[in-house]
C-alpha cells in the first residue's frame, strides 16, 4: 500500500523527516520531495500501524527541534 | 458524528480537530501534540491559511496502558491541554522577564557565582613571555 502525504513545513521539519526515513528504513519504503509549503512523503508499507508510527515519530522529532 | 462544541469530526476511532492559528500558536499545538503521542497517533495538516487540522487516532490498548480512552474524551482532553499550553505561553510572555530577574537576584544573593573565574586574569602574552624567556646575566 503506497500513500502520499503532505507534511506542512509549519509543523514538520526536513531534518526530522530525514531522520525518520532513516529510522524506519527496515519497516517501510519512504521517499519525499519538496513543495513550497510542504514536504511530500510517499510511504509504502503493508501495515497501516507502521505508517501511523512513522507520522508520530516525525511529529515528535519536529516538535523537539522546533521547541528546543 | 460531530462534536460541535469542539469543532471536531469523529469517524470510527479517529477524530479531526480544527485549530485556529489566531487563537492557538503553533508552539502550543506542537507541545500538546508531543505529549499526546504516547496515547494517540497524530497527524497535523494545514487546510487553510490560518487553520491547522489535527487528526487523532486512538492507540490500541497495550500491556503498559490496558485502558484506552474513548476518542471523544481524547479529543476533549487534547483541547484542554492545548488551551493549557497556550495559557502557559501567554503567562511566560507576561512574566518571563520578572522570573529571570528573580532567579538572577536569588543566585547573586546566595553567592553561588563568587568563585573566581578559571584561568589567570593577567595578559596571557605577558605570562608566556615571562615564563618562557631565560634571563642571561653576565
């Protein structure tokens, strides 16, 4: 199952996304590209929970980075 | 199903909340979302110029947390927590400098900073010249 998700730059940082893609490399196939106001994430996984965990992870890292 | 008082849409085990950026800051939202990531899966989108949409999906019960909160209650708690964080930000803005001054005064009065700073207060070049030169006297 491949999903395309737009992550707004206002909330999600590029560094957090890069780190999350690296951290989840063994669980899903993910790539991203850039739009003016968003990162466009393409994630392929057989398990919806992996996608949910991915999104939580990138949100957590982005929050840590922005609130530092 | 909708929860009008919260501007939320509930679909199955998921709820979507609309957050007005004129009322809540991004930092307050991030702080709140961060604290809820252990209880729910969270995704934030930006559907409009001044609005953010928070999607919450309740996590399945685990051995560590066997009781899952109903999604409607979770949305309510999220809203309360968001308000709490926003208020903390406002209070910080109003009283942050006074608090800093009080802490600095307390530290100064306690004499914690009375130790002399490390190193020599002398001119380091003069120190080096003084120690490395050998005086030749006839």
